[in-house]
C-alpha cells in the first residue's frame, strides 16, 4: 500500500492528476468534517476500484484541514488486510 499526504490546498491539482490518470472515479462521497477548533467543512472522497488495485483521494485527512491523503492499495494488500481482520476477530471471540 502506498500512502501520500499532501497539503489540502493542493487537492484540486491532485484531483485533476488522478482523474487524468484513472478516469472518472467509481465512487464520490462527501463527508462532514469538524476541526478541533469547531470549524465545519465538507470533505470530498474519490475512489477508483479496479480488479488489481483500489485508489482513493480525499481533500482532508482526519480532523485537520491542512492535510489531504491519497492511498493506492493492490489486490494483494486488500487480501492481506482482510486476512488480518479475520484473525483479529477470531482472537476477539476467544475473549468473550
């Protein structure tokens, strides 16, 4: 998995680069974001889902409005993540 953080002011340029590279996103979401200082903004999240990789980009990461994030995850990364979550759930069952 590749994660790239960038200044949120660069989001529009990053968005255009990703659309030029991957075409129209397969999913577009808008999420409300509230900063620690109480400011409220709308966060745009774009996703591209393919057979070999998933790509996402968001204007704001977490509760900060200073940082955006792009994530590229291969199918192998996703399979490993699912296996790890299943193992954690299996271990959690034993704690009940």
